[in-house]
C-alpha cells in the first residue's frame, strides 16, 4: 500500500513521526524509532528563556545587560530542569544527524519576538532539516488584544523565515478567536506547515495544601476530535502542510486524521506508553485498513472528509450543534 505523503516539502514514506518530546534525548531510543520506521523526528523544544538566559550571561560578561532578557531570567526554572542547554541542544542535532538518515526537525518554544529567535540559524547550521516554532503563551494581560498576540506570532515567524532557508512549521494552540484567518496569515507569511494542536498543561489545585499542582497527563483518543474539526476546516484551503498532534493512539485515529486532511501524524503519548515499536504497528494497521477498504493509496483518502467543498461550514457546525443537543431526548 502506498502510504507516502508530503510534509514540509519532504516526501515521506508514510505519515507517522514522533512529535516533540524527550524521546529524542536518548540515541538508543532514536535508533529504535528509526528501526520502527519513523518518517522523521521532532526534537523537544529549546525554550526562549533558556536562550535568553545564555544571552544575558554574555551581555553581563560584556557589561551590557539587556532589560528584557534580564526580566526573562527571573521566571526561568533552574537550568537542571532542562535535559539540554542551548549548546547541548545544537550538539544533539549533530548527533541525531549522524545517527539517523531521516529528517530531523528542531523545535523552538517561545512567546515573544526577540533576539532569541536568531538561534534558529544555529539550529540550521547544526544540521536541522526543518524547524518547528512552538508558540506556547497564555493570554493573561487585560491590555493585550487577540490581534496583538497574533501579530507577535507573525513577527516571530517572519524573523525566523528571514534568517533561515529550511522549512518552518508553526505549532499552534486551539485558542484563537478566528483560527482560519490567523492560519491564512501564517501561510501567507511563509509557514511551511501548521501543527495542530499544542496541549496546554492545566494545573490542578491541591485543596489540602493550598498549592497549585502541575499535572502531566498523557492524552487519549478523545483529544483527537478537536483536531479533526480544525483539520477539516483548514484542509484544502491553505498553501501549507498540516500535521496533527494530540490524541492519535490507534490506526483508526490515524485514518480519521488523514480523512480530515492531515499530511503528517505526530505521536507522543502512545510512544511514551507503548514504546517506539508502536509506530511500526500503527503503520502496518493503517496499511491494512486502507487495503480492506479498497483504497489505492493514502493520498486517495487524504482530505476526503474535509469541509473544502462545504458552502457554509459555520452553518454546518451550528446544525450539528443543535442536532447534538436535541439528541439527548432521542
Ligand atoms: C513529556 C512530554 C514532553 C513534551 N515536550 C514538548 C516540547 O518540548 N515541545 C513541544 O512542542 N511539545 C512537547 N510536548 C507535546 C507533544 O509534542 C504533543 O504535542 C502532545 O503530547 C500531544 O500529542 P500526543 O497526544 O500524541 O501526546 C511534550 C509532551 C510530553 C508528554
């Protein structure tokens, strides 16, 4: 079965790749991922604050401290909590490139436009084949509008696109007032791909200790539904690749994501739970499913359930909404 797909301009033998996570920190695991057939690798993110801290250190050394970076410093978790510092991250790109022959996608995580974005060039020089910009920011400022937040991200993308030649994907959260409009602006500014969606880790409250308890919960298939909706709305309407991240655990999840319009499928929770070999199982089961359902190729199925030809997706969504509420009595 021909499972090939194109993502960020790379012709891949199939759509499955490990998404950003600590899986790529260990070279043995990385080799197991390649043995399992991973189509590419996404590294975990290097954080804006890590880079800013290093730049502050240099600025201090040169006796020219920078206020904005100095401020960033005060929020930074201690360096030991990061698996790799900025220099080590670049070395890890070198090591990964030497260890595997599949595309290596580096990841930058941040929320503000600034000098730290220049690190993208070092990542390219270190051998990264593409870059994922993970925009992870919570809008908490009453004076900041949604337009200001979107413009900031567009500037970040522009800064990166102006300094490197490798493809750039933007990993988004689902929380935008008008995602199609923003997605189109990102595509127009040169985003080679959009990755849907980041998960926001939602802290809980411990009512006995009166502390905020951070929780790291792996996903389940229920999280895919939000992604399916937005893939279906965006697919076929933008000149950019689409990857899904979040909630793909079974081959049927993958079928749905492809039908909704995903070009690539990033896996994290299922690989953390079942190991790298799960990727091979998903690939095999996807091929079987396509054969059983008499498809000739993955491309034939891709986007078959998107809303590209739907004349009024908003009315369609409202009709579904009303029908679902009424179904309670049915
Ligand atoms: C332990 C862990 C570490 C992660 N680290 C990153 C990261 O550094 N950068 C990033 O963009 N996403 C990171 N993610 C998010 C994943 O890339 C992915 O988007 C999310 O887990 C949803 O996919 P899943 O349902 O397959 O787990 C991390 C997730 C986990 C569980």
